């Protein structure tokens, strides 16, 4: 039985806490937050858990095996470093840190101490994204040509990060999981619409080593909540709409073939196949993710969304910042 402590129980923290409490091989032991009122509310739901306003009570507790960091991005590095130095396995919500140097340092520290460092890229553990990966890997839609992803809403504006750091980690982690390659080129465009110091609408274009292109749009200034990704292949397409209550994934057996006759004249053949919605095993992605973290600790395995994978995401975000500020 692993013993766990959670640092941060604000917006996302209660979801982490609820799922940790449901894990069969983890005992939720300690919760820390600066907001005593929030702690009191959590205590009512989990009266058997210790609470504190000093996160170091968790770090210094020798009985704690796992530390979950669910705090603002600017605090990730310092909290995670303290936990790793104290010999704890660490789960950090996305993104890993606010810079590649600090992310790399955490990865190297975890590796030197043989500790598990995992980043909370939750969508990678969703049944919809797993099904997309399965379809792509079987070759059903042929070679992937490009992927588009739109993650849009009205707000919520963040105080310490721009829209790409807030939303793009989801998109980058998903496409990195779907495509077996390395991101070799990054292009970023954005605008500061409401706050002159904060990019709130941005476009991120990625090129992978196998030639696939990825086009991402993120915005806090959009009238509708949209969470949609389209994978275009040589033989078919996948549409993933996370706002759909049931058929989140649809496969379209449609594509275009180009032919050229002996006179050099081109013609286009449109294959208009059918479409279907594959059956998904509906499990809460966050529970699957946290179960995976515990299993990796117990079996000394590298997580699917390891610190190194989180570092790669931070490198893309850091590069995008540089381009947005040119």
C-alpha cells in the first residue's frame, strides 16, 4: 500500500483527491493548501485525511511515498524538487514546469534517485485518444498526413501563463502520443486581444520527423467551447470531438487519389466510403492515469507521460514563447 500526499486542492485538486481515494493500492494520507476554508471543505468529504497549510508537512513525512502537485505552474519546479530530494515519487500536473532547464533538472534528479516522475497529461489516458492510437497503428486510415486541433472557449484567463501554456499541453501531448516521431519544427502566431501583456489566442504549427503536420488553435476568446481534433490520412480520417456525449470518435473511410494519364493530365478519384463510431470503453481518464502512476511506482516502470515526455512538451511551449515575442 502506497501512502500519498496532495499539494494543492483548488480548481483541479478535488478531482485528483477523489480519484486517489478510489485507488485500491494507494492510501490518501495528507492534503496541503494555503486556503484553510478549502481544506475545511475537503476535510468534510475525507475526514480521515490529515490537512495542513504547510506543504512541507507532506515533504518531511517519511511515511509518504507519493506526492501529487496540483498548484500553479510557477510553483511546480520548487515543490517537485523538494519532494524528489526527499525521496518521494512525484506526479505533477501539466505542464511539468515553466521552462526546459528546470524540467530537465527534475528529470535528471528523478533518474539519479530511481524515482518515478510523471506529468498529468490526462487526455493521453482517455478511451477516445487510446482508440485513435489503435486505429492509426493498424493502418486503417493509411499514413497520417496532418492533424488539426481546436481547443477554444471564453476564458478562463490565467494570471501567470498565456493561452498556449494553459491549453496547448493537451494538444501537444495527444499528437505526440498518436504520432511515433519527434517534433522537429515549431511555428507560433498569436495576439494579445484583451490584456496587452498576455497572448489569449494562438496558432501553433508543428512538424514531426516523419513528415506529419499538426495545426493547433487555442483561444480564451471564443463564443463556444470546442474540443475537436481531426486526423487526416491517405486512406481515411478520424474525427475526435470531446464535447460529444457519446460518439466522441468517428472514422470516415473517405480519401482522394490522384492519377496521371500518359499525356500528363491529372484526375482525382474520390473514395466515398462509409463511416462508423467505434465502441469505447468508458472509464474516467484521470482514474486510469493515476492508476498508471501507482503501477509504475510499484513495478519500477517508466510512465507513458514521463518527466521526459513532459520536458518535450515544455520545449515546444518555450519555443512558441520565443516566436510570439519576436
